[in-house]
C-alpha cells in the first residue's frame, strides 16, 4: 500500500483545518449556505433526504486495518442521527413499508469508496480530523471535479495481470487532487484503470478508461478510452489512443480534461458530462484533444511527463508485504476437520469466494457483505472492526473495497483458508454467493437518497429473502443483478444482466427491467447497456418478474450456459413474455415519496 509522506499528511491536515474554519463560519452565519455548499461538497459532504452523507475516498480501493478501525469508530460514534431526525425518517419510511433504516453503518460503494448516511454536519469537522489521522479524507469524492480513481480489486495480485495499475493510479491521484484548473468542471469526471487481461474495472463506462499494455517492443503504455458513462444517456467510451507511452499519461489527461472544460455543456445538467461532448463532436473532439496534447508537449514543456525515478518511488510502495509466505502451497480442498454441511459449505466458499493469486502460496478472498437483513454493501461498526482483525490476522493488514460492494482480503496464505472461513462465518460474511444472484449491486435508493425516484433496498431485501437456498443459487449460476433508484445509475443498472431502475409515475414507485447489460468483464462480454423489456412494473411485481426471468432461463438454457449467454442466444422475446405474464393491474393506494430532481443535490457516485 502507498504510505503517505509528511507532505501528504500535512496536506490532509491543512485541508481538514480549512474545512473546520469554513464550517465554523457557516454555523456563525458568516458564510451563507449557498457559499458553503460547494466547499463541503468538495470534501465529500452532501445533505441528503434526512441527514448529511459523507463519502470517504478510498483510492483504488485499498484500506489498511488501521483505517478500517477508524471507519468503524466513525460508524459507531458519529453515524448516529438525533432522536428527532431518526424518528421522522422512521415514521416516513414506515408509511412506505420500510421498517428499519440502517444507522451506525459504513456503506461500500461501487467506486470503492465508503459512505456514512447519518453524521450530523455539526460533527463533520471532527470526523475530518479523525480521518486525517489515518491518511484519509473526502476530497473530491463529490463536486464537479476529478473523482476518486478506481481500479481492479485484484490489482497487483491477479494471475492475468501484466502490469500493476496501482502506482499509476496513485500518481494520477496526486496529480488530480485539488488541481486548480479542474476544480469547477462542467460535471463530475471519473477515471478507471486496469492492468489485467480481463477488464474488472468497467473502464468502458468511465469518462476516461485506461488499459495498461505492452507494445510489440515490450514498452509499457496505455490504451485510452474517453466518453463512457451511465445515467440518462448510457454511452460506451471511444478509443482515442491505442497506445500512449506511460510517461505521457498525465499530459494526455491534461489535454482531455482541458478540452472538456473548454467545450463541455454548462447550460444543461443532463448534457454536461463528457460523454455528450464526445458523442456530439466525434472526430472534432479527438482532433481538439490531439492538438491540445501537442501544444502541451511543444509549449508547456510537457510539465507532467512522469520521470522514471518518480514511478520507481511510487512503485516501491506496491510490493508484496514482507510477512506473507513465499513458499508454494497448494490450496486445501479437503476441508480438514469439517464434516457434513460444514464440509459442503466450505467447498462452496472455496469455489465462489476464493480467487487465484500471482503467488501460488496465496489467495484473494472475498468477504460477502450481501446477506439477509442488511442492505447490500452495508457493514456495521462491529463488522468493520472485526474485518480489520481479519486483515491483520490473515492478509498482512490490508483489505480492499470491491466494485461489487464487498471487501477483499488480498494476501491470504492458502494454508490459512480453513481458519479464515471459520472466522468469516462467525462474523457473518462467509456466504458463498460472490458472483451469484444475491451478490447484487444496489444503490441506497429513495430510503436515503434525495435524488431517487423509488426505493432500491426493499427490492434487494425481497429478492435476497426469496433466494436463500444456495443449491438454487448455484444452479442459476453466475449472474449480475443491479438495482438503481433513479436514472443516475449509482446501482449500475445499465450493466446488469438483469437491471432494475426505479421510475416515478404520477407520484408512485415503478420499476423498469432491462436485460443483457455488461460491464465489460470476461463473463459479461463487451460493455453494452441492457435493453428495457416493456413498460414498468409495480414494486409488488418486481420479485415475481425476476423469478419468471430466471425460470425462463433455467427452462431454455443449454448445458453449461450462463444467464447472459442465454439472453444473447435466445433474444429478449421469451423473457418479455415471461415478465408480462406476471404483470397485473396495480392498485393505487399508500403514501409515496415524490422527489423533485431539480431541488436535490447530486450525490450520484
């Protein structure tokens, strides 16, 4: 893991002190709310439906056990609303059929960050100080700037990886942090980087997606994709460069973001993302970027060319921990001491939750935070603290937030797998459902988010409750189910093999179902948005619709065929017929929450 220098630490401490002064002036009435709003947003503080929401930056997903314990403390001591606020929220949600709102949790987001939903704004500066003590912050996790840079959770350890993307991601993080030219872009800007053969970072769905590769001479460089994004207009990124020398990546990114800053729409919130500019301008956009890049190299002295010495300095932080075992060791598949159901559960856990490693003596292990009674990606204070203990005991003190809203332990000795399984099971995070139906991606939806048209969490809970049988989950096989409460697509519904999108129809919650989406991974194939299968469904119908889709797949699949492969072979028609058979007349009634987008802060991750 990257270790902050004294300069890095002073930078974060100064930022926290600056924020404390801004907050104090706001609370004294010297800094108006409209003036304070962009300042808190650029430090990760939103004001949502009931309370402030903090998004903590976790660059490329890496967390130390020390940082996990501080996140646990924040969940336990600060993620606690006043009694009046929580009672109001609970009363409102009870009318909508949501019996409980999670308090005292950290939430893992799809962009490898951690969020808290109930911290009073009056305590926000104290939390900033606490984060700074462990080299953490919320800088640029919101606002119209370059956001947290993401990568593959298996970066540096995957057998199919040629080049570790983490040193480059760290250099980009340092370049982009508080970049004075890019603090007020037309809209938020997201970068993802991948160094493996399989694209586990969903790069084609980002404003900039970067693939590390080697050319015919063995030189390292980047394939540069620009203009991807979800939201109201899902767009797959276009390739601007097939191969850009690695030391030029910051100069080229500078050119891309300058062109976006110059020509991006600022008059229309929904047309402000770079994907709209790239799609509208086509080759002209490419020409503008290349001209800007040439000018940077010729006249600006290529100021951001990365020296080899700097890459070497940063790369030195990303070597395997000294304490992990180096000798080869075979994975233990005999379930020593386990019998009956324990032996079967352990074998399933090995199959679904344990991944191969570059070092044959080691494994990468997913801790599943998708379990009955908890929102997908939610971790209690106790679980965060216990996860830190697991990281110390089994993974050289390191864990990683995954794109799928789980935690991964990257440095587990193969010989420690039985002991880790027992410890994870005791913690409630050993369910062997990684990559299966109940390992769904879900945004907080209308229960917490002010932008949402509909709730996501009750749907996730209902589907999870219906599909508790592991035999059935294993029979269904690998599948991506993604749920979003609004078109901002924080739940990545566009990329789901089954995507669910909450929509507002006359003040009522309805849901569109899409099929065939892909994030670009090997299982899913090339990145593509799913296609909507007819009119929207009432909330009460969605779980039955999902079951009908899965039953159709199981009845028509070929031997060994995955759900996504069946959809592509069969087309949408048999699935549409199954979904429409479930449809029934939805009766009006019950109070629902209607959201006016124009008045809500944009929290989409």
